[in-house]
């Protein structure tokens, strides 16, 4: 049986990488072209769609993100979670570990920019949570398909952080929900064996449940 080192598999990986690069370039450009008015409209519609979800309502520990590079903005959703007294976390890039932890985030949090110029809460590492300590992870993406596949910015941080889920078939935590503009949907994404599929994707228009 061929493995990842065979010529055919290597060629497939190269083609997939090229495809992802092209999709990433196209979808980033599309979302960056959205006007501020459209972004705000999508932000509110996204919140309205998410807060109806049973998983959201039943979750106590929820990780979100601060929008960057034209990503759909979950700020109003963060504020709604605070209103419901949920514990909100933001991803933090742990030095030298090349994966994500999640730092508590509230109205009194101080933020600083990481090496990618993305704000992160300033707190002691003892306060960080691992992904498996979360109930719900609402994560950004660059493109998605209706099977729950996603591509991000290319750093692989979420895939490495969530790699343990590949070996979990029961009691999978956290629930993984991608947040995106509907224009970021594509017909099909070429997947790799390290990719972690999402449970669903929610946009300003609708919910896409992974098949």
C-alpha cells in the first residue's frame, strides 16, 4: 500500500498545496473587498445564527477570535457570551510550542500583538486552557466546503492543536464550529490526512452541517 513518501502521494500533496494556495489567495481577496457596512451586517447576522445553536447555549467555556484580514467579526457574539456569563477565551500562540492555547478574555483584559500582529490576552500561562478543556471552539477560516473541511492561513496551528481529535471517536471535545462569510464556501477542498474536519460551519446566511 502506498504511503506519503510514494511519488503518487507526493504529487497529490504538491497539487493540493498549489490548489490551497490559489484558493487562499482568492478567498482572502474576496473577503478583504467587503465594505465596512457589509462586514457589520454579516457580523450581526452571524451572531443571530450562532446564538440559536443548542451547542452554544449549553457551552460554558467558549473560544473565539479577534477578526483579522477580513475575517467575519465575532465581536458581537463575544459580547453576547459575556452577557450570558460564559467564559470566553482567545487563542494564544505559545512560544516554542508551535500550537495554540486559549487565554481568558473579558472586558478588563489587556491585549498585546503576537508575531503575526494578532492581539492576544496578557495573562500568566497558568490561566491558559488547552483545547480539550473547552466546550466549544469557534474558529476562523479562509475557505470551507459543505463536508466540514477548512483551510486557514497556512500556519497549521489549529490542525496541530486539535490533532488529538483524530484518535477520538467518542466524547469529542470541543465541538468545532467554523465562522465565515458565505462567499468563502467552495465546492470541494482537497484534504490531507492531518486535516481536522469541523462539526459545522456558520455564516451570515446559514448553517452548514458536515456530512
